[in-house]
C-alpha cells in the first residue's frame, strides 16, 4: 500500500474529496512521498499536522441535495491518533458550544 492509498482510505471515512487529498500531499511533499510504500506512523503524523487545513468547514444543503461531515468521528480519530503516537493534541479542531442568551 502506498502513502496515497493509505491517506485516501483513511480520509474517505470522513468524506474528504480528492482535492483535499491533493492539497494534503502538496503541503506535505517534503515529508511524505505519495507513491512510496506506506509508513503508517509517518502518514498519521502528516495527517495530524494537516487535519485542520483539510477539514471541511461547512455542511452543504441545496435543493434536496446535502453533504455533511461527521466532525465527531474526525475529532475522535485525531485524538486517538495523537494518543497512539504520543503527540499532545494541539486543540486545532475547534469545538462549538451553544450559549443561551436571555
């Protein structure tokens, strides 16, 4: 399995587009060659580094067509990957809290 295949398979679970994956490899081109044999640790570290920049920023709903992303699953993967690699999560994945205003 190549780095590209690993990154594609991992990010497909979160509905990342091919453009997101290309952006990822462009940003990580000095750290991760897409066509080399996959080093899972290096690939996860690269994903952790880039996850915030490739996160979809909104849900789309238009004319009966909608796309949404499972942000909870993305955050869970991020935290577990950080824990597995001994990296302290940086808090780059924002949390949104509802505040009731009287």
